């Protein structure tokens, strides 16, 4: 029996399929390995960046701690030596870090004595030091720097404080190249006057700041020299100081490294309304006086007519002293002169409030003046009353003549006029149509009560 032998042969197409399969397999393997490799590289990079960021945060914190320690041990010396920007480097592991430290003065809130009388514990806006530390390093991909901040509050002795009189400067400098002005404003109740606009100016600059809730306006980093501190009525309408001045200002000197303190009493003013047209006319002609022993000069001041166009019948503003005012027509009396005149010494105390209006009825006298020239009526001539000093020599605020009327031709006014005068002392005279004196005054007449009072002048 014959045995057949055979051999297995692959078709030509089968050989090609084997090569393609190998190529496909290798390609799939590469497509799988490449992303895995990149993922591994990214994972390693992220791990390195996280490590560097942790190191950067540690460097930032340690830098701030060093700043705190140095500032606490010698604040003035540390600040003067380190203001501005400083750059150093430090290596941690394989990474080199750049450390940028910046110290700068800024205005912040702290407990100090710039606006307060020494020894108090008010809080005011005053300079602070801001420390900023930035840590950067080379990373792939690039990463933002690590930044940390610290506010350094100067110790109280870095500012010092005003003396008990409130006019001196501090003794411990904190800035060798500038000084400060500290403006403290109180109201009529001796509390803080907030929201008041304060201007500080010299020949080269003007700064305007509103007082805070504690009545303080602080002006840091001023060049040394003379300044004017003012409270403009244009920015503070209706406000007056305790001498009834709506535009108070003082001079102040700034010295290097020191804080100069200035105080004002300044509040929203009170207003008066007069009771009748006669007193209104007399107030315009002869003035209106307000008296309070707390007024700085003489205990009294003239009251001006309000410039409020919506109600110019009001008088004021007046500083709203809680003790009120005595009010009278004319401008001849200081507070100390009041007791010499019974009608004025009994003048009631008028209560006033900040921004409020009080109705008053000041005392005046009805007067009748008869004027003759050579025994005949001074027909057509005008009678004038000129305020003069009282018997103590206290001068009047004005010597402007008050016109009382003209001698007429009708039977009722043929030789006299009837009018009104405030209390006080007056020279009486008559002038013609050219304002030439035709009946000169003799001796002053006194108006010390409500009248009616009659006088005769001439010959």
C-alpha cells in the first residue's frame, strides 16, 4: 500500500494578513502607551508643583513672621530700613525660589492718639504699614506666585499724642521724611462731629477729607511746613463753630516724623425767627445779638440774616449750645453789660437745637421824637438814631444810623415821628434831603424799657 505524503501550503493572501495584523497590534500598543506615558509625566509634574507650592507657602509665612519680629523689636528702625521692595532667592530641594518683599505706608484703622487727647482709647484712621511677600519659581506648566499679606500696626509710641491742651506735636517719629495733621471735631454735645469736610492746604496742595464716626480727619505723609486747616461753609452748609463762625480756619505747622493736632467745636447751626415785622426791620437796621457765656469773645456775637433763599426771614446759624441764648435787638451790649439793664437782665433763655428753628419776640421800644429848628417843625427832615457806647464805655457793634422817619406836613406828623428802637443808648439827630445834619445830637438818650418814650430835639 502506497503511503501518500502531503504538505500544507499557505495562500499568498494569508502571508499578507499576518503582517498587517502585526502592524495593527503594534499601533494599538503605541496608542495605549503614549497617553499613559504623558499621564505619568503629568502626574510627576503635578506632584512636583504641589511640593513647590507647599514650600513657597512656607517661605511666605516665615518671611512674614520675620517681618513681625523685627517690627515689634524696633518699629521705627525696621520701617525706615526696609520701606520699598527687596528681592532675595532661596533654594528648597531642587527648586530655587525668588522672594519679593514690599513694605509701604498706607491709611488704615488703628488705636492711636492722633485725634484724641493723650490717654484716650478712640479709634481713628491713621497710617499703617502693609507688608506683601510674593514667592515665585520656574515651573512647567507656569504657575502663579504664592502671595501673603500682613498689616503692621505701629505701636502707640510710634505716634505719640497731643498734650492735654491739644496743640502740641508727637515726640516719637515714625517717618523721617513727612509728618501728619490730625483734626478732631466735636459737636455742641461734646461728642464727635462726623461727616464734616476738612481742608488742609499750603502753597502747593489742597487735601479734603471728611471726619469719620469719631469726628477725626487724618492727613498723613505731609511735607514739613505751614498749613491752613479750614472748615469751608461751601462744603458744610449750615454749620458754625462755637464762636458762630461758619468758616473757621487755623494755621498749623507740620514737622518731620510728628503728628500735629488741631481741635474744632463745629456743629449744624440753629436758627431764629422773629415775632413781628417791627422787630424784623429793627434787626435789619440795628442788628441782632446772641449772648452765651461760652462764646469765646465777650460772651456775645451778632446774628446775621440767613442767606437761605427759600427762607431769608430766618436768622443764624448759631452754634447750638445746650445752655441756649439770650437774644436782643441791637448790637451794643456784651453779656457782661446785661445786668445793668433790667429789661435785658430778665431776657429769657432761648433753647436751640442743631438745625432747628426757634421763634422769639425780642423787646423793643416805641419812641416819639419831636424835632424843631428855631421853634418851627423840622418839616421834610429825617430823624436818625445812632447807637453809641453805654455808660460803661462798652462800644456798639455798629454806629450805622437807624432811620426813624421823616417829619411830615400832615397834622399828625407836622413836628414829630413815631417809630421803634431797640434797647440801648442813642444819639438823636436830624438830616435834610442832602444828608446834611441840621439838628446835631446833644447828649445820648437811653432806651431801657418798652416805652412809649418821647424825646424832643432841636431848638
